[in-house]
């Protein structure tokens, strides 16, 4: 039989069965819906609906008395269902579609459910999208569920003012406000919505407020909003948990020198935000040993490398860099011993700053308060060879653009790393005069301008890299040893990275991990990136991310940049 003949046969059979239904011939089951009785054929109902098939096959009472009583639907809705069962067609419109969807889901009529779902997909709007999302979730309509939820995320600023939004339960609201694709102009809008939702039934919702508050990205709201609209709320001031979250946000705003050290899901920008987190790799030298001035930025969101504004000039090797707010400062270097330059993330530009009094390389630099501090290092232009390893500490006041000599180390040192603990700068190991490695930990107090030795590392080491992770300091040695420094200045070997032999690499903290970038191993300059998990103490290669070109002895930092500054993509042949 040809397809055309087969279609004709099926159509004729359907028409004949429907005619028999209309004439009530050979019907063998009564379906009662409220005050209306429908004379139907068991075979048709069972063939098209697993619900009826199971009912008739099971030997339930409906099989013996041949009467089915249905609740919670109207006669007109069931009449539309029968139209589909007998003819394969049904008139769907805005007034009956929800009832039809519920009925088709109950009777397990997949094709009718799909028809209703596709109709609703094309009629989602700000007023009904939340109801559509709930309806779809209840009846497992995946297409409608995805469409309506995506509509909510994309149009949230219109939806927040509807009654349906204020009728959301806590878990539903949590799914929305925590979603990375929530499209809002700023995080203040999300906060306003949660506060309005809470105030609409503050007694019943007080216990839910803490759970929602935890997901507000408070560090990304303005400081004025934080003080005036958040910190003053009674429900916030009465909750210890909420106060801790507010404290984190205040620290983010008040301590720009420490901002990049905060590890929290609340400091992550959403997909549609105007800003995003960027890993910046600047300068260094390539596999051929060539000193470079290029600056590359990796967008974690887009998973791409971009070309940023290059360095003003070649710095050579062994300069230092640190982050203040969202700007990067770079000091010294073998070719510009006294230089200080600043990269503005806001404008993707470099600018010269006042020069240091003492030229240096192989030094450390950190930001504390509103100042930068450069520590120790090496000046190979000094005539006295014994004084080439430096002992002095200089402070650069960012607001006044002035340098001051503010103290000396206990031991002159170079090729070390450093980190900040409260208002103290910790200097780890390094090389002393006479090429001797040291394990000493020196501590410079920025308030008293005094330096002391507070202990020794478990091993002598040079060319280490240090990061602050969750209020702990982790020191990465060239042989793979990872040393932990706790807040009370306890030191211990924390982990050992197997098969790790590299120098002049970079480290940053990102997404609960420490990324170990590039560097050199023997004569090879590397481009791989390792991910160190401080919780499991394990290391894996980052499968989706490599250094753009191979680099060693470079500067690196993680900052936030405007998306509009990420336009020139880096390619392998760039």
C-alpha cells in the first residue's frame, strides 16, 4: 500500500470512528464529567491514552460498571480532549490551553501535550511567564519550562513588578536570583526585588530571607547603596549571618588593595554584566629568550585571549607587579630599574608614575591601605657589589604619587615572594648577599615601620610565588613544595606537587583554585596552566586554558575589565 493510500485509509477510519461516536453507536463506556455524560469507545480511549489503558486493563471498578467519573476538569475541556482522541485535532486558544495542558498531562496524551506546549511557547509574556514556568515544571514540559525560565531571566526587570513575582516561593526565587544569566543592569535591582518580596509577607518570610540574602552579590553594588539600603534593614542587622555577608561587601569596597584576594561566589559578574574577570599576562620573555612588551588578557567568561594595550617600554626581566583595585602596577625591571607604571583597567591604558628613589629588580611589591610597598631586590648598577642585594623598603602613596623610604629589612634579600597579613607584609625566603638562600620569614609592620624575623620556612627557597587563599597564604616553591602560612603565623608544608620543576612562573587565585601559569623548566619556556585545588591538594592541567604564547618571568594578575575593552582577539599567528 502506498503512503497516499495508507494516509487515506487512516483518515477514513478516523472519520468513521468519530461518526460512530457522534451517533453513539458501539459505545461501551460512559465518562461523567460533573453533570455531563460522554458515551465513548474504550478502545479509542485506551489506544490514545496510557491513563485509560491502565484503568481498563487493571480490572478497576470502571471496567465492570463501564462508568468513569472524572474530577477537576470541565466538560468543555474533556470534549476538546475527545476531539483530539477521535480526530487528531483540537482547537487550542488562550482561554482553554492551560486546562487542556493539565488534562493531556493527566491522561498522558503526549501529542496533545506537545501541541499545548508549543502554543504556550509562543504566548509567553511578562505577565504570565512565571505562571507558565510553574505550569511547565509541574507537568514536565521541558520546552515550555526552558522558554519561560529564559524569558524570566531576560526580562526580569519588568517581571519584578508583577504580583506573580511576589508570590514566588523561596526556592523558585533562589533559582532566579542565583542564575548567572540573569539580565540586570546592576545588582542593586536584584536586591530591591528581594527586599520587596520579603516585605510583602515579612512575618512568614523572615526565616527564608537569610538563604536568599546569601546569594545577593553585595560586593558588586555601590557603597552608597550598601550603607543606605542594605546595612540599615532590621532583618539584616538582626542576623549574624547577614552581617557577615555585609562585612564581606564592605571589605571589598574599603580595601581595594585586598579586593583580588576575596574568594566568593558573590564577587562573580553575571554573563550580561558590563564587566568581567580577566587574567592579565604582561611582558616577560618568550621561548627564544626575547623580551616582550605585549599584554594579553584572558576572559574567563568568553574563554578567549585578547590583546590589551602593550607596555610603554621594555622592562627587561625580574620586575614586580601587584593589583590595587582593578589597576595593575609594575615596578623596576632589568632595563628600567627605577620605573613605576600603572595599567588602568577602566581605559585599557598605561601611564608612567613617579620613579622610585632606588632602582631595583628581583624585588617584591604589595599593596597595603592606599600605598604600594617595594621591598628589597637587586641593583646591579651599584658599584659596591656587597650592597647590590637591597635592604631598604620604599612606599608609594597612590593619592599623592610620592615615594618615601620607610624602613629596612632585617636581612637584605632578593628573589623572594611576599604577601600581606592584615597590615603586615610577610617576606618569604629569597637570596641573601653572598648568594645564600634563606628560610627566614621577615615581617614589616606598615604602621610602626619596623621589621622583624617571625620564623623560618620549612626549607630555604628562592623564586617562590605567594597567594592569599581563603585567609591563608600559600607559598609555591620551584620544586613543587607548597607551604601554608596561617593567620596566626604557623608554617607547614601543605602539599607537594609531583613532577613539578619550574621557575619564574605566575600564580593567581580563581574560582576556588590556584592557577599556576607558564614559567620555565630547564631551557624550555612553558605555556601550560595547572590548577591546584587547596581542598584536595591535587593538581590537574587546565584543559580549556593555556598561556597564549609561552612565557616566563612575566607579570600576572586577575582584574575586572569592561567588556568593551576586550575587542582585539589574540590568535596563534598574532
